[in-house]
C-alpha cells in the first residue's frame, strides 16, 4: 500500500483529532454499537477521508469514531470492509495502516463467527488464540515497503499473549464466560458446507468467519499488538439440523451485545491502566 495515501488519510484525521489515539477498534457485524459509547466523539464517515474505501454491506455504518472510552483515547471503525464485497485486501487493510500512522499501538478486532467447536453455543464470546488464513490470499502480497514492516513477518504470536491474559482476567472479574480458540477465515460470502466445516474442525478451527485475518496480518506487519474477540452468532453449517441465515447472526449478536460491550469496555479500562 502506497505510503503517500496512508499519510494523506492520516494527515486529514490528525487535523480533526485533538490527540493521537492509542487503541484501535474494528467492530464487526452487529457490534458497532460499542462506538456509540465513545465520549467526546469525533465521527467521520469513510467517504470523507481521503483514500479510504467506502463500506456497502447492510448493518455497517461506515465511519471512524474517535474519542475517549474507559480512560483511553481510541479510534473505532464502525463497519469494516470485507473481501466478499469485492474490495482488494490492500483496501480492506488500509484503515489499519492509517491507525498505525496515527499512533495506535494496540488493535482490538471483533467479529461475528460460526461455532465449529461443538462445545460452543450461539452467544458465546471467544478470545481468538490464533487464526488460520483460509482465504487463499494474503494482504502482504506485492512489493514490500520496509518502512511499513518486514518482508516475512512472524505470526507466532499474532494474537498477543499479554492481551489474551488481560482479556480472560477481565472476563473473570466481570463474571462473563469466555471461550478461547482458533478463528478460520474463509472468503465468503456463501456460508460453508457441512463438509467444509468438518475440514475446518479437522485442521484445528474452533470458529469460522469472513473477516479479521487480513487486518490482523497487516497489524502484525506494522508491529501492533492485537486482541481478537469473536461473537459466536450461530453454530456452523451441518452441526444443527437447520439452515444458516444472516438474520440469525444479527439476532444473536443483538442478544449478547450487553455482555460484549461490558467485556470490551472492561478490557479497555484495564489496558488504559497499563
Ligand atoms: N460462517 C462464516 N461466517 C460467519 C458465520 C458462519 O457460520 N457466522 C457468522 N459469520
């Protein structure tokens, strides 16, 4: 991704933000409400930001929300870009590059995902321990700019051990049950077949979705610390004797929203102390 474009977007945002944000948030389907809790908010629709792609999918507001949350200066993406919408991965991950340029050190990524692990239930929250990129593409393909990161970035600890421990500690204190597991990203937009879900389970996946992995790869390339949280919105295909619908995904995220908000706010409050 071209550095001039990143710098142009960052400069535009710096003019509107009173101080650099420390924590970045990417809010998945149905989880964008967290951004409504940001105080002294500066809200900027994506279409106003130079070089930013524009969001199309329903349920995604498509704006950056900057401000104060639980004692931390944050910048949140209310609505993200998906590969299945037809964006290139450099467009999908552009906001992560801009967050880095703004000074973001820690990135919290959230999504709605299908439960592959049969011990999970719809409504569970899962701390992402690791991921499997099954999208068939990588956002770092192409010439590497060494000023943005190394050619072959390490992914041994894509999801920060420190932030995972912090998240589990906060969940316990708030008495919110959390699972931990491996997130597998497919391109979508079709949901998986039951055979694909059996394969995903066999290769070690606990949850499956259509996002997050490109942003996390770029965040790690940029040496940001990452925490990922999935809301298990449905059991993946073939586990229950019923078809999958986007409505179910939305209904479940709606139902667990309160706990999701409490957990993420608790995590940010704890991060702000450190
Ligand atoms: N599969 C893929 N993506 C998803 C699912 C699913 O079952 N649920 C929510 N996002």
